[in-house]
C-alpha cells in the first residue's frame, strides 16, 4: 500500500514538473516569437528610394562623407539641404511639413533648446532606439534631448563656456576664482584687466548661481517643474552678491563683444569667459575649464546641444531613425570633429587621443562634466528677459541682489 502511494505521489510530481517545464519553455518561445515579431514589424516598413535631411549652414563638408557611407550600407539615396538652424529651419518645417507636398525632410537638426516647443507644435517625433544607443552618449546630452520622459533626438555636438586666456600674461590658467580675483586686482593697478564675463546677463551669471547651488526649474525625476523656480533662493542671492563684488571693485571691463576682443588682442585683458567655438585666437591663446568658485565647487555653465531629429512628417520613421543612429555613431562623430571641430558627446571621444592633442577639446571635455543643459521646456522663454534685466541692474546699477531677484522671479511667474 505504501509503495502504491509512493508511486502515485511520484507520478503526480513528475507530471507537475513536466507541466512547469513545458510552461517555461512555451513562455520562452513566446518571448522569442514576440521579440522576432516586433523586429519584423519594425523592418516591414518599405525601404525608401530617397530620404531628405536638413543640415545647418556651413556643415555640408562633414555631412557628405557620412551620407555616402549610409547610402553604401543601406542602399538608400540621401539628399541634403543647408539652412539656418534656428528660425529658417523652424519656419520651413512649419510651412512645408503639414502640406505633404514632398518638400518636408525626414531628418532635421536643431538646438536642444527648441525641443519642447517643436514637440508641442507636432513637428518632431519620439526617437525610439535601444538603451545601448543612448548609453553611448554622456547622460547630460541625452537629457537635453528629452521632453516629458521621452527622447526626441540624438546629440551630434555639444558646446559650453570655457576660460580663454592670454599665455603671454598668464603662464597658466588660474585654477580658482580667488586666484583670478587677486590677479585682476594687481592688473588694474597697471591699467589692465584680469578677467571678463558677461555677468550683466543671465547666461554667464547662471554658471556662478548653479555652482553655488541654485537652479532654474526644479528637476523632478527628469521633468522640470516650471512652478518651482530657484533663481531667488539663498544660493542665487549669494552668487549675485559675489558677482556684484567684482563690479564694485571695477574689475570687469565694459563694452560689447568687439570691444572685449580688442582689449584681449591688445594685451589689456588677461582672460575671459567665452564660448569654446566662438574665438579663433592666436597661438598664445589658451583654453581651460572654468575656475573653482570660493565655495570650493566648480563653476558651472549652460550646456548647448545640437541634435538630429526625426520629423513628424516623414513617411519612413524606421529608416529615418536608422539614419539618425548612423549620423551620431562613434565613427561618424570623430569624422565630424576632424572636419568641423564640433565636439561630440559620445563617451568614446573622451578617451580619444584627439582630446589630448587639442587644448580646446580638452578644456571643453572637462567643463562638460559641470555643464547643465539649458531647460528645453517652453517656459524657459519667460526666464531670459527678467533675469537679464535683473543681472544688469545688479552689476551696473548696484541694485540689491535679494530684492532684484525676487522681482525677477515674480515677473517670470506673471508672464
């Protein structure tokens, strides 16, 4: 009797095990089939004979060899047109896209600042790629291309502010703002200047504010909260007071960009905060990451990202995405850098020997670690005018930082 019960129990056990194994096997087969089906569905999109890409003016030399490589690999003809990257491209996309007359491009390039507005207008679509694709870029550059938790482009180049200095005056770049302040005080006695930054405007001033702990909009798990503005918190006020200190001591020269560049060229200005792509100085010009602030933290800077985007009007979203992936791959990023000097945000570039051979690229690569993307939500457009006005009053009119920043934030919320 015991043997019968034992054999009965074992039979039931083996049946249950077989069923379980069969279930797992069936599940795995279903997953494989589902994944295969997803890939098949994605690639069922008919391969187009031709695709159209809009590039920014002056960059075609870098684009042509990449297009040739894509055409050879995928057998798709790609034609390009050069336009001004901001207003002209935006206006043309608004006009030609909805008409459906075949003039709308499949892929376009824009600054990340425009992403939120482009999405709201229905001009670009989400770029659906594998994690391994986005993981190839520095996180900040991908974050810049995101809106409402979705990726709407892949980054092709990045830029931010660096310290540009005259090696004839400074044997090496100052590592701290305290050092630069002392140098500036000394040079003023010689009727020269040690440093210039457009701190009378918000773009440059934000680097000090962010470095001291402030923010534009609070970042809540990857989403900006436009109702939570930090530009008049205690950190921003402290930063504004520090900036004002330089102006009260008459250490910042006045004048527009041409006047500042003239001072620098004549050897009357030792250093200035500038766009890494905007100054083609002589061999005695050096570039370095921005100096450390008095609080021991790096001075931050606004990050500018240019990316490739799939338009909402393309009839070939799968192949358009393939083109965007190809354009931003590690190999093509290096090729673009060698042709245009545009620094790519690809992680692999940080370890490339080209970085060590180029002082500008090295300075930019280091500063990018402390750069924050300009918020790409439409509400950012409300920030510039009040904050530019506030910083102008704080620096030029010696207005009280707290009251002035409070008024600026109030104005931002009203707009």
